[in-house]
C-alpha cells in the first residue's frame, strides 16, 4: 500500500509542477483548460491506483489469506451453534479470540436475549403400509416445533400441493390427519434462491395453516430443488390462536417416495415421534470488531455474517463462510497496513436462524447511539464462486449505491465479478435499513447452496478453499472502495 501511495503522490506532484510551468510560460492564458485536464488525469490516476490496491487485496488473500483455516477451525473445533447451545457459546469465544489476535482498535460482545429451542433426542417417522411394513423416513424437526407429548402420533397422511387445495379440503378431510405438504421448488429458475422462495412458505406456515383445520402434524417437503437424502430443517412460525402441532421437514428423496406410496396405497398412515421443545430464552452475544477510520471515523461501514447455525452439520456455508469472509476484511487490511478513511466494523450476528434477535439488538443500539452507518455488506449465501453484489436500501441511497457499482464495474472485471444489480441485502443488515445505509448483499454462485443449506451435509468438506478466498477478496475490495469514496446517507 505504501508503494501505491508513494506512486500516487509522486505523479500528482509531477503534474502540479508541470501545470505551474506551463502556466508561467503562457502567462496563465488557459487556466480553466489546464485545471480541467489535471482533474481528468487525476481521476484516471485514482482509478488506476484503485486497481493496484484491489490486485494487492486478491494477491494477499490468495497467497496468505486465513479464510479457510479460520473456517476449518470454526467447523471442526466448534461445530454447529444454534442459539442457546453450548456450541453458540464456544463460537462467540472463538470469534472474539480470532479478532483479538488481529490487534484491532476495538473488539467487544453485545448481549441480548434469544429463543432457546432444543431438538431433543427422538426424531422418528415411519410409513406404515398395510399395518405390517414399517418404513423409516428421513426427517428433521423444524425449529420452534413442539414435540409429540411423549408418544408417537399415528394417523392417515394426506398429500397437499397448494394452499388452495388445503382450503378446499378443510376440516372435513384434514381433521385428525397428518398433512404432507409436497410443493416442489421450481427448477426453471437459474438463481436457486428464487426456487427456494417459491416453496419455503410450506415450512414456515404449514403447521399454522394445517392446524387451523384440525390436523395433528405437518410434514413439509425440504425447501430445495435438489432431490437427495438430506432433510432440510429451518424455522417455522406458529400463528396466535391456533393450536400448536408438530412440524418436520422430509428429504426430497423421501418426499418423492412418500408421494408415490400414497398414490398406490390410499389411506396410508405415518407414525411420527419427536421430543423437541422450547426452553424459554438464553443470553446470547453478537461479536464485534473494528478498525477506526483515519479521516471520517464517525462514518461506519459494516461487514458481517451470522455466527449461529442450525444444530445439524457444521454450519460451513450457512453461515460460517459469511463470518470468515467478514473477519477477513479486517485481517487483510491489517496485513496490508491499510488504514481505511472510514471506520470498518465486522459484526457477527447471533440468532439469525430462529429469531434475528442479534440484528434487532445491534440496530437498536446503533440508533440509540446516533451512529452513522453509510453502508452495510452481508455475506449469507455460502462460500461459492463470487459473482457480484445486490444493492438495496432506501430509494435515494440505493440509487446512489447502484450508480457507484456501475462506475466500479471495470475494477471488478478482472476477477469475473459481473452481477451488480438491485436486489436484497440480507436478513441481518436489513434491520439497519431505516437508518439510511446502502445495503449490499454478497452474491456467489447459487447452484450448490441448497445441496447443503440447513442439513447434515453443511460441512467443511463441501467448501472449496479458493472459492472461499475469492469471496473474501471480493468483499474486501468493495469495502476498500466504500472507505475511499464514501456514501451520502440521506438521514
């Protein structure tokens, strides 16, 4: 970085001397022309210097980066880390130690209350054919689900593929039954997050919608377009005034099997037993570290991911990758001896998966302190090959941020980053939206994400080291540009 600054200062001084000499020679006959020429040349020089710094960021990460080693430690030494668990406590201490070791200006914990749901040790589902055959089904209790009160629920299973179909069947057909919600995600979407968005409502609202009609339990097809043997857990929501019934996800492979079995054997029954339960709340913590800005310390750029994960797998892609991406921004700046103009703050939010209480707390404290967040970047879509960034926020700042991304396209082009579009920032940074910052969502390739999301398959073995590192460098490059050029926040 010092070499880059030396180069810039040297060239600026040379141009100023040149302009001064020419002005003396021609007796200041064309000052405006010289000034205009100087500004254009300096602008080109600035962009060239930016490209040098971004190249240094990528070179540093790809040769000396700590993204993968940090993620390996998080996955293998801590493991999964749902709010309220021992894993969550270990993750907080681990993340704080990693940031303490960076010798940042500030590292601290931010406490709040979060839901404390426990999966339990019993999670069984069987298809009962003709009363004699008992076929095990791959399921996973959904977050916040109630259990089955110490004994199995045995009932006829009814397959439903739309909310309209459920409403048509109503009390008469659904009361006393187990409802099987089997609407697949649409595989025609190129972005698999759109496919996910088209079917995840079954997981979230299925128990309340079916419970309204007297169903005893709900089995929801896993929210993925991939047909495989992993059940995808995730949070579900109970609607006030409707009796709470157990809710599970079933693997897409067994969803296909169950659908075929029901069509062949009308009146087929399922046995379902769970001992999951809500155990009140637990004190949890966000982990926060920052490098203070050298020129505008009051202007804050947040970069973050969520530290919690579901209690299956190791939480490698969701969202261990986002956490190490975010910490690596600070690590790279320290390794490069780069002091940003604006404060860069890494926030690892806890409880994104089943409450978003960490993000709510962070936004509340920021508002109480009157902090000025000019931009927030979230990585929560896995550690796959980077494609670019979505931009969101209030209209005025969103337009400004989109314009800046278009201006910076050429800087990102050598790294195959091309997606700079209006879109979604992220669940956690969205809680800051009404405080005015530009919201940037890191966008990696989505094709493999839902092979891992919320499953026992979300492990370090599914993460490619180079892809992860490219993501860290991409995010650090955007943070660098935001620090150098800033954003005008309208509030």
